[in-house]
C-alpha cells in the first residue's frame, strides 16, 4: 500500500469526528456529501493512482482527481455510518470498491471505466445504477481509450496486462448502457438526490464518461461537488447541473448511481474483516 502519514491522519480524524459527534445517525447520502465537503478546496491532480511496477493500493486524501474524490467519499461515508474509525478499515474498504470483485490483481483488475465500476459495485450491493429508473435512454460505446494509450501507460507494456485490458474493454463494449441526455435532465433532476453519484457521458470515442462528481441539492438547484481540472481543486459548481452540461458540447448527458442506504456500510465494513 502507498500512502503518507498525512493520509492516515486525515482519514482517522474524519472517522473519529463522525463517531464523537454522533453523526452515525446521518443517512449514507448525507454522509457522502459531508465527506465530499471535507475535501472542498483540496488540489486537483490527475493520475494519482498511476505507478510503475506492481499494482498497489494507493491511498491519497491530499489531492484528488474526479474519481478518487468519489471513491474516498463513499468509503468514508460508509465506514463512518458503520462506526469504523481505523485507517486499516478504510484501506481495505477502498480496495473493495476500486477493484473488480474487490480483489486487486494487477492493473487490469482496477475498475478504470465508470460504467464498469458501477456495474461491479452494483453486483456486490454497494451501490446501484438508477439511470434506467429515471427514464434513461440506451446507448452503446466501443471502449478502447486505455489500450489506445498503451505507449503512455507503463503497466500496459506487459503483454499479459495489455491482453487482459483488451478483454475488459471488449466486455464493456458489448453492454447496453443508459444515460439521461442533457436535453432531458431538467425533467428528471427532481428525482436526483443529494449524495447520488453523477457521471457525465461524452461523445468522445473509446470511453463512456469524461467526469464524475457528487450531486448536492441546494436552494438554487442541483449542483455538482467535484474535483475540477479547470478550477484546479475540489469545488461545488457555481452552475446548476443542467447549465454545467450545456456549457460544453461534448457533454452528452448523465449516468446516475445511488449508494445502497442500508447495506453499503455493512458490505464495505464486513467484507474486509
């Protein structure tokens, strides 16, 4: 495992504060938002999980990309709700949510594509996709963004890892996905709740989504709590989700995931015992 002492301190301080202040009574979605806001203003950094050599669990609670913010918020929320306060519990739960079937087995076992991550964690009851329930429309994508960049990714220089990654991408390409086109977000957004996970679908080739964040409902509408490359830090968007989508032509719509309210904390805390 790769981490710094500061990561342990940040993790355990958050979990202790939840326990000491009796916040375990908060719902999982409320806890996800609280965990996300804990990192408001933290720097954005791309590629925090990428390392040469053997795939190791990377814990980094100092800087974030969009996906690591979401993963860390979900894990902290679930452990806080379950009354867990140790860094070891956090690391084990993070590995469960980040890797296929919760098992780290080289670079291809990491759930690199959002829809693959959502499906795998959905199978284990940690969260579920609700896009179809919200009236999402089907679409298909050919996945090849990672293997196209083989020359830039040291782990894919290994022939076996490259073949495994191609198999993962082929499986993703066979699936029918669902999203809510941005033109229809306004009619659906009242059914999106604070703490839901929002992924932004894209018209770019080879990949399913370009960005992901946490839905936060405020008086002026639905906003996105996210690690923004443009802002260079974790922010709550000034624009509503709908305006955020329409500010860029390549943003085609959203996929929505919802953490299981009663069982996710138990799943993440019990499976790592």
